[in-house]
C-alpha cells in the first residue's frame, strides 16, 4: 500500500435551484394567483473522519469533489428537490487547510467527526413568495445561489500514542514487529523503512496502544535531508517518544545527540515530549559494553537508560512498563 499523507483537492458545493414563475389555472378558481415554487438547496461537501482509512491515497487519483445541485421549483408551490450532500471520508488525524490562505479549517481526530468544507447554495424564491396586497400577480422569481467552491490542502498526521525514533537501522522496525502484529520490512541496510508503520500493542488491561515506527532520521532531517523531514510531523501527536540507539554503532553517543538535535531543530515541542531511551541490539553486545553505553547515555539523558533486544525479547517487559506509565 502506498503511503500518501498530503494532497491538494478542489471541492464544489451544489448550486441552489431556481425559483419559477407560475400561476394557478384551475377552472373553478377565479384569479388563481401566483403558485411558483422555490428552488431546492444545493448539496454541501462534508468531510467525515473514519478509522477505516490509514492514508490519503484516494486523493491522488481523484482531486475534484462536487456535490449535487438543487432542482428548480415547480408549479403549485412545489419546492424543488434539494441536492444530496457529498460525504468524503478521510483518515482520523487529517488536517484541512485553505489552499490559498493556508489557514487551518479543521482537525479531524475522532471517528465520525464531521466538517462542512463547502456549503450548498440557497434555492431561489418562486413568484408565490412575492405575493402582497400591492402585487397580486408577481411575475418574477429569483435564481438559486451558487454553492461554495474552494481548494483545500489535506495533511495527515498519524494518531499514535508512542512514536519510535532513531537513526536508520537502529532496530525500530524489529521492535514494532516484536511488540505487535505489524510486519514491516526489515533488512541490514539503511532506510529499509520508507513509510511510517503502525502497530497496536496490547496493554495488560486488554485495550490497545498505537505505536508508530517513524522512518529513520539523519542529521539535517529537519531541513529536508533523508526521509525525516517528510515524517517528523507524525511524531507531533504522540504522547511519548521511544528513542532507540543502536548499541552496535561506531559511536552510540553521537547517534543519540544527532536525534536530539533534530528534535530540537524541528520544534513543535518535540524536544519537551516525554522520552524513553533504550539501547537496542543487546544480543549483539557483551554485557560490559552494553552497561557502559547505557550508563554514559543515562548521565547525558538525565534518566535511566534501558538495554533491550527485540530478537531475544530481552528487556521488552521493562520497556513496556515504562511506556504504560506515560500512556
């Protein structure tokens, strides 16, 4: 499945139907009077959040959305049929911006949450509406009003409580596959993960917590280098960051400082987010080396540092215990 998290689309609400000019012409109704009905209201374009979608892929192939217009009024004071609203489903976590002003219009985070992006035009008035003591036979009606039209920018920010960050090949995908049913691609070369992966990890109480495996960051990611600039925004909604440092790296301390620097440079409060630090790939380290790395990082980080192995599942229970204290 392709992961698309940005799209630009055009929405057009339906036009209102025209009012009409008509008169009563029954044989036994003298001076029948006006009987032109009003036009129907145009349909609106409404966005609805759903948990059935995980990406904005549908908007790559369809970029224009137009609701149905209202019908013109009828004789005998019949109001025209209103146009049907067009409901457009988007994944939970979608933000809608005005493409021109870049103003945020809506943030759809809960399933079923709705936002009317373009209101349908009001139906025109038929001549029956203009009947008065001074005008017993009005011969004019109003046209329907046009529906709203606008260009929108859609941006998806994943809704995950735990964001897993680290340099490429730090073991993020292996960890999420060990903790959940997610099956991300795992290989021994950088940038194996090209899109965020989501996995649901069960709490002891039975309910699930969503973990997001964010593609590997590199130095300069906040400026557009590597893949991090494209996906750092998915960390913005997380409640806690799980930072993995590759224990087999040539310089784990420098790796840690690189990620911390990118979080600070990106901003949006990421550097202030609660953070759990863990040294990964414990199965490939001797105990003395793992202890030395963890103690050095703990002195810099200011909090205890865990040592884990996703392959042997060593330390994962302690890791999850810390996660549950935050979420």
